[in-house]
């Protein structure tokens, strides 16, 4: 069983990331930003990337004027007091509607995690001035694949072995406020299983599994901010667990173990 190392974990926001457009090469832009930030990648480093720039580069913007709501979307929109076009996109992006109230729809996203409004966002999405009510931004189609592609570019160009983590801001059912969480990763664990490890007094842990990718996401999210900070990529050094291949599915609780659905 792998043990955590006593070390310092440092977060450094990268400077110089431009406003992202569809088709931009995020790997190349991050390499330039590393140079501008006077950072040289080392084995074990992790790049934490905000979902929004991944979605923008992958063309995941949708013009609401192109959306025709279904009868199901119209009905749910009436119940939740939301734009029927947005509700239609939410339904398309979701496996299941879990809970609703006016102003909010909680769904199981196609990628398996539970989140508000299927992760669809209007913040920090520049709209076309000729488009009434603007655009919305969807999550990446496959965040793990996105992380793998960016990691491949960075490793090829630098000769290092690193991890890439894509994060988003989610709420919590029992606490106020949003926190950064992992939605896609490559080259680092999502979960670290400590079952069987002794504590300080020799007691063997029986149920402890640590969501290390989410812990890293939350720390990096503090450096990114949530509004106009413009720092969508954070360099992390000193992650206290060995890097390995994994996917975000590691961290998803199986539905049969979910006590709240």
C-alpha cells in the first residue's frame, strides 16, 4: 500500500493564458504559459485546468436560439421556472433528473456525476451580440479523453511524466457554497484506498478511501477563483501520492450505494 509523503504542496497559477477560442491547442498554450511563468515541468507535476477553457476549445458552446424545446422540457421548465431551451439542453446532457425545485435541476450527467443543471453554465461565456439571450457552455464530451490529449502534448514536448486534472465547481447537498471537484483526469489517481493501513495507534482502517483528485481540485480552485480572475490553469507540485493511470469513474459512488436517491 502506498504511503503519503511528508512534503510541501505548492500551487502556482499560470500567467498569459488568453481567452480561449474553439480549436485552440490547449497543450501548446499551456507550454507557452509555463515559460511566461518561469516554470519548468518536472516528473510528478500536475496541471489543473478549468473545465471552461477545455469546453471552449472543444466547441461546446450552444446558441440558445438554435434550441427547440421538447414537450418534456417545456413541462419541466414550468415546474422549475427555467428557460425551456436551457432545460432541453440539460435533458440532452443527462442520464436522469434526480431532484428539482424552482430555479434548479439536479441531474446525473452523461459522464456519471451528480451536478446542478448538467454542468451547463452561462458565466464567463462571451455571447454573440446578435443572438438574443446568448450562449451556454456544456461540459466536455469526455473529460478524461481531454485530459489525456493535453497530457500527451505536454509530456511529448517536455519529456516529463505528469498528471492532468480537469475541474469544475459543484455544490454540495449538505453544505452551502461551491468547491472545485475533478471531472476528468489522466496520469494521477482519483481515489487513494487506505483500507488496511494502521493509524497512529495501530488500528487498521476499514473504510477510509480518500478522494485525492477532488482534494487537489479544491486547492487549485482557490487559486483560479470563480469570477474575473482569468487564471484557468494552475501548476501543482508536491502531490503526496504516486502518479498512475486512472479515470474519474474511480470516484463515482455506485448508484446501489447511494443512500440519497
